[in-house]
């Protein structure tokens, strides 16, 4: 900070010499690198478009602008290579193959989602089958051993109530996930 107000970095922000913590906006370095890569790709596409226009209407007078655009493209590609050293962007090979085949990469996303939906339906069917089996077994056991089934149901009810109480105190959702506080 300026004016002799010395600061030192804390894990979350900056602490000034008075011991008070200043608010500092922290941008995730990965997001920053990704934005830089996106900007570089967009700039490269723009340069390629300009280069295409220059080449498609080439005449001897446009030789100097052509050389400048080629140099700008090489410079931007060099910049992109430097940015790639700081980035860890992973693209599935299937998407690259689709792009090489001239297909829309959104088709890959659609196929993956459809596959997830079908697997989810299969899993739901299995879950429903087990629920039906459990219900049928309890009915059969209730006819054969009514006292033991009543004791089992009492134990299950008390156990479920205890689990619900523990989950509420620990911030656990009914499906087992943990509640996360939104920090703004």
C-alpha cells in the first residue's frame, strides 16, 4: 500500500500495519490463465480471418500488409505457446476426432448426456426393483414372524430418526451430501 502503510500477505487477504485485514479480490489463477488462452485463441482467429481476406484479394500492393499480418499471427501463436505452459486444459480425444471429421463437438456432449440419462434410468430401475423386493419380503416375513418384523420396524424407525438428527446437526443432506455455505 502507498503512503508508508506496509502490508504483508495473509492466507486470505492483506494485513496492513495496523493489524486490520484489507479486502482483496482473489482471482483463481487457473481461471485467469483460461481467460488469457481464450483471448489468445480469439485473437488468432481474428488474425487468420484478416490473413484470409488479404490473401484472397492479393495484389502487389498488399504484400506489406500481408507480411505484417503473418508476423502478427506468428507472434500470437508464440504467445499461445507461452500461455500453454501455464495452463492445464484437457480436451477429450473424441472431441478432437469429431472436429477433425468436420462434426459439431456438441454432438459429443449430447451423446455423453444421453448415455448418462440411460445409465441413470437403468440404475433407477434396479433401485425400484430392490425396493419392491424389500417390500415383498417384509410382507412375507410379517405373515410368518409378526413379532420379529415389528421389532425390526421399531429398530429401523429409531435408527432412521437418529440418523436424521445426526445429519441435521452435521449439515448433511438426506442423500449423504454435505451442505456447503455460499460465501459471497
